[in-house]
């Protein structure tokens, strides 16, 4: 199975320090939806794995989070893109749960859901915690410079083997190229 794991905010859509709290605030980064469609057309299963602590902080409820994600799905559909599964952690940081990145609980759940090892699976994020969570299960870490990516790169201390790309489109070109 060809699988790719993507963070949402800062990778697929513009991020906000005030959180994405409504469908109106969710705006795709140019080229990101087309990149997901290319993955879909190339036979990849696309999984989104995202910390959503705005829920735990009371900034949005589950119905609103679902509406935001529904907007993303509907924006992908005309392009032939699809997200096969979405995993999110709704907890605030102080909850100290196992699912919040940089912990690997969501990645463990992905491996179980798809009944596969995540060794070598491309995992695209814009923050250090995205990369840290993914490498715990052997994923291939990929940093994009959108969202918090430039700041993450400047801070250094990236996991070994992290590849760096300007945006999701560039990362997807690198993922698909070796498979062709």
C-alpha cells in the first residue's frame, strides 16, 4: 500500500496563531489541493494527522471542526483528490495525552487502522513536533517551509534524514517521482 501522512494546518491550509476556528478561516495554501489530487491519482492513500487543541481549549466544538474538514473534502473533490482518513488530537497541551504530537499515538493508530508498518512512509509537516512524532514509527520526515516550516528550519535540530521542501507540491513531486 502506498501511504502518505500530512499535517493539516500550515501544510494543506494557511495556519493561524489564533487557530482555525471556522470554515471561513480555512483557506488552502496555493497548490496544496492539487498536490493531494496528484497523490490520489498516483494511487496513494492520503491520511491527515493533526493536533486540534482549539477543541480542548474551547475555541471550537466538534461540529465546527467537522465543518472545517468537510470544507477541505469538498474543495478536493472537483480535483479528484481524496483524504482516506483523518486523525486528530482534540486535547489541549496540558492534557498530556498520548495522541498529541510530538507523541506518536496518532501514528500508532494510523498503523493499526491500515494494518501496515509506517517504516519509510512519507510524513509531511511544518513543525518539529510533526517530524518527531512521525520518526518514532519510522516514517520518512518531510518539512515544508509553509506555515511554521521556515521557523522550524531556522531553529534547527531536525530529525536525521529530514527532507526540506518549499511547499506540499514540491514534497509530492519528490514522493511520486521515485515511484514512477
